[in-house]
C-alpha cells in the first residue's frame, strides 16, 4: 500500500477546508442553504471510490474477484469517472440550488486540486519530462534535470483559486464561478499533461470534455443573466 | 460545522440535508465494503501451456540482465499479494511498449508454482516478461530489497541496481524511472 498518497489527500482536503473558511470569513461564501463541508467531503469520497472502481475495470481487474484491490488507491484512480461521480454527487446533494452550490464550492475545489498536486512533495512524485531550465529538479542519484510539473499544476490551481475568489466578490451570475472552476481545472491538467512522464494514452480527452462542459456552463450563466436583465 | 464553512444549513431543512448526505456517504462506503467482503469468487484461471517458473539465484538474475545488455525492470510479486494484481496490467502494458529496449523480469517470491502460474495466466499471460521463482526471497534480499511486496528494481545493463521502488508502482513513476534508465544507458 502506498500510504504517502494519503498525505496528498490530506493536502487536498486541507486546501479545500481552508478555502471554504476563507470564503466564509470574507462574506463571499454561499447563496445557498446547503452544508458545504458535507457536500465537499461526500463528493470527494464518491469521486475517489468510483474513480478507483473505473480504473480497476479499465485495467482488466475485476472488482468482484479482487475486491480487496479497491482499497489500493495507488493502483490508479480514473480521472474522468472520478470527476463525473463527484459532480453527480454534488448535483444530487445540491439539486434544489445547484448553481449556488457549484459557485460556493468552486474556490474550494480549485484549492483542493492545488493541495493534491502540492502533495507530490510528500510522495517524491513531482517530476516530469527532462528540461534544461534553471529551476529544473533532479531525482536523487540522477543528473537529468526535470520539470517539477506537479508544482506547476499546484501553483496554477492555487493562483486560479485566489483569482476566482476575487472575481466572486463582483457577484457574477449564478453558475459562472462553478463553470469557470471546471474550465480551469480541466485546462490546467490539459496544459501540464505534456510535461508529465507517461507510457502513452493518458486521459487527455477527458480534459477536453471538462473544458467543453466549463465553456458550456459559462455560456449558460451569461445567457441566464441576460434573459433576467 | 456549516457556520464555519459558509453554508447555512439550519432548522429542519438543514437536518434533513445532513441526514441525506450521511446516508449517501454511508451507502457508498457499504457498496465498497460489500464488494470487499465478497471474497474471490471467480473460477481459477486456466494454466495450460504455462511452464513451471525456473528457480532463480541472484547471480542468474544479474547474469541474464548482463547477457541481454539492456536496462531491466525487475518486479517482485506474489500471487497472494493484492497490490501486485493492481499493478500487473500496467507492467504488462509497459513490457510490451519497451520490449526492444528494456528487459522485464518478474521475480515471484514466497509462493507456490501452481499459484504463481495461475496469477500469470490471469494477469500476465501475453506480456513479454520473464518470470522466475525465488521461493525464500533471497534474491530480493541480496539486491537490497525488503520482505514487503510488491517492489520493483530498476537495474542498469551491467546488473547494478539503479533504484528500488517500494510498494505499488503507478504509470508516471514507472515511465519516469524507465526514462531515467534509458538515459543513463545512453
């Protein structure tokens, strides 16, 4: 079992929790009645569980004949199904006020993603493709400089979280912040993906779907505001 | 809790929502636990055509790597090891991708021949991996490993150990370490 992944998970939950508290203190939190912390945790839990099951099925391991493997998260969590499950859970829990719940969790979600990628420091898993850039990092015992790609991703998401929190102070139309968060989350993965070491065939198309859904949400939110005005 | 995190779940509505959230979370947990409790109920894989694994010694493993003249990934596994199942499909795919540039060796430890062959039949039957049998785990110990499985040795073409990865390996780590091996080998 790769326990260091739990550190990354702790960074993610901690990042999300801090963002929720920060937003609440700024009076910039929710226009909704939902318990955001409960929804955040439950959506994350559902995403992890279903993402793991999808990864097992996708790699040819039957969850029914190898049930204990479900708990071996290091064996892989399928990004796309995990995000779909998390979003579906959030939709179910906040169905009466979905745009407001999505907006209220948007900053926390980006901060959690930033924390998750920042957790690479605890896992010694930050490095990507080789580079000669001055900030290149090397593995112990190696002379090959590499992009600290997971730190790039962490920085990108944390900056995006702060920027989105600032934007929310302008009271954008309902659903806009949530859609922007989805757009940034997917785009962040897409632009950093070429810098990650891979055996080929990464889930890039899932990121494209996420970007499409985010753009669709932004358009919907703008139209909704226009039609109300 | 909601006071600190921004939501305003209060009164009967808030209580109902909290109950619903807990029910959903418990439901997911029960599904996962129920699957975990089912146990291995599938039929054993057909091992016809899979030969007994040859007994390995440290020198035979190192010599086979030197003879091939390629960097090697030596994965230590056992049929009783759940995490080994989890990483087997990844190793099988990688062995196929790097067949001409990296040797993949499966080092089966503290296992029985029938169980080891069953595991190969189920997960690694078509993968270009040479499996050997290390009944007491002495090869692993000689190479600097521990008794825990899985673990993976990344070895230079001269048979020296470049890196040891303890625990389940993921795609990015495997890709990174193979890249390091290939660059070091020139």
